[in-house]
C-alpha cells in the first residue's frame, strides 16, 4: 500500500518460503505501514515535547509511552520487510514522501488539542493496518497478517485511550 509510483524492488535472496507474489504484496503493505508508523511516532513526539495546560503531566507521560510503543512497532514492521527479502526504507525523506497521514500541526500546545490531533492520526493508522491485514492474508502471508493484527489491536487501544480524554463522560 505504498504510494503509487513506487517501483517494486527486486527481492533479496532468502530461504523464507512465503510465495514470491505474497512477499511483494506484503512488502508493499508493510512499507506503507512503516511510513505511517514512523510519522505517527514523530507526531506523538511532537505532542510530548510541546504539550501544555492542566493535563500536562498525565499527557506528557502518556505520549511518551505511546511513542515508545510506536518505535517497537516500527522495528517489527521493518524487520518483517527484511525477512521477506525487501529493504526497509525509513529515512526522513522516504517517510515524508510515503506517509499517508496529514502533516502534524506544529502550532498546537493545549493538551486536548494534541489529543484530538493524535486521535485522528491513530484512527487513520488503525484503518490502514486493518486493510493491510486483509490484503496480506488474501495474498497468502498469514505471518504478516498476524503481525499487523497485533499492531491493530494496540493502536485501537491507544485510540480508545485518546478518545476517553475527549469524552464528556456520556
């Protein structure tokens, strides 16, 4: 699910017996998820560094937990790309050119403004993870579908936690 126009790189040799077409599909899906995950990591760090207001302490700590988990998730995605014979592309330039997320605002400071901005982005990542689960499963790569399923559950939980901050309790 990388952006159109991305050329398919030749697979590197591996003894991994996932069929070649399934590898190509999974690598493309995973690369798109890597772009989004690293971008979400960066947006969450932006919120962590700049949050202000009465919820500062709680949100500063929450955002730190979230970006730590995103760093691990990005590593798992990148390693799966390489396991399948691909090359994980995670430079700032490739992330900026490949992310499907809107740019994170750099003029936000109020805690709940950050929460809302992050909730939108966590929801978008959750949606693309679920699409990736279906695509990689249909292609015949159950292991990648399983990896994305675990990440989808984690992102959904974080989205729920963000939304709880925005709720009026009803």
